[in-house]
C-alpha cells in the first residue's frame, strides 16, 4: 500500500514522536522515507530579512538551512541500522503549505507527523500545522500523539463510498503491525417520536423499536459485507454497531475499547464540501486522545 512515506520534523522532541511509528511502518511495508524539515526562518518578511540578518547573523538563511540539514543527518545517523533508505529534504516556505506541496510533488503515499511540534504545550489549536496538513494533504495523514505503534485500529463507517476510502490505508497500517481492527457503525436515534393518527403510545414505541432493530440489522449486514470484502486469510476484523450521537459515540467507543488509532475519511456522506467545519471527522479529530488517520476524499467522489 505504501511506497513512500514522509515524516515532517521541526527539531522538537514532540515532532520526533512520529519517527518510531513512521519508520516501523516503512520497514514493514518496504517503503522509502522522506524526512522533511521546513525551517521557520522564511516566516520573516523578505523586506526585513537583511535587517534581521544584520541584527542576528547566526540566523542567516544559509546558517539556518545548514543547521536543518545537520539535524536531519543526525536523525539518519541514529537510525543507521534501518533496512530502508532515508531521504533528507530541507524546503522553504509556509510550513503546512510546504509539507502539502512537497507530498504532492514527491508522490508521497502517507504523511506521518505529530499532532503538534513546537506548540506542544497547547492543545492542538485550530490553525496548527498538523490540522492544516490534515485538511489539505493529497494523501492519508497519520497524526500521532506519542511514539507508540498502534495495536487497536478503529474504523468508523457510515455506509458511503467516501467513508470507505480510509479502509485500505487503515488496514495497511494495521497489517504492518498485526494490529486488532474494529469496524464501527453508529446509528443515530430517531429525532422525533413516531406519531401515527389513531396509534396508541404503546404501539408507537413498539414501531420505533422495530424500526431501530431493522436499522441495526442492516448496519450489521453492511459491516459483515465490508469484512468479507477486505478480510484476508488468518485475519480477524471485528464489527460493532452502536447507537448515539455520531462523534460522541465514536470517541466513547474508542475510549472504552482501548483504541489507539481512529481512521476516518475527511468526510463521509457529506462529501460535497471540503471537510467543512462541524463535520463528524473534524469533531472526532479534535476530541480524540489517541492517534488519528485521515484519508482525503476529493470533491469529485
């Protein structure tokens, strides 16, 4: 599944949390790895660059570039025993935009990065580098909160082809580490009580429960079809159907089930907009306490 994996680094220990899971995944899948560093020097306006260099000569473009390269070489030296090639790349520009553009230009299949790098003392705020990459990356993005390798992968599905786009990359990650996999379908309870003229309240409750039961059976049948389609020999994929508000039910299931990776597409049934605010995926990403894998779905899907 993965032939080329990118791991963006900013020089912080938090960002380096992505190294262990990213490199382990690359070794097991035989993928090449690109270690990318985007120095923040270029955030200084061009008009002020000359003055900035005069006041702080140690912060010149050449020296920052050289330090970035030296940092990446030190990472490669520490990981010298790996059986995979490590390509080093230093690029300039807006950090998130450069990560996305480099991934597109280099044919990257997967980006593995920390949920936060230098801003790790704050809770993954909107506008952070990781979130911008999650929104716009041309390939799946695995955002990790620690250097642990996932052992239980949760894949929420809503029955749409768009939501199923995450299945292949999520299963590839799971299979590379022999992880446990659970497919989850969340059914929202009826918004209103069933009201039919002349029907007693007891009959209305029975009808509501019967309709809910049918929905559960259809959801279970759908998940079993997905399992039969994707399950490989000697592999067990679990399936679960729960009822509740979708984002909260996903997060609750992940918390109770010791899930350490939630995998979702950028959008499921609402694939018309580019990961609009308020979408299920965004709310799960922001509420998750574990790693997340987000696979992009284009507007043409």
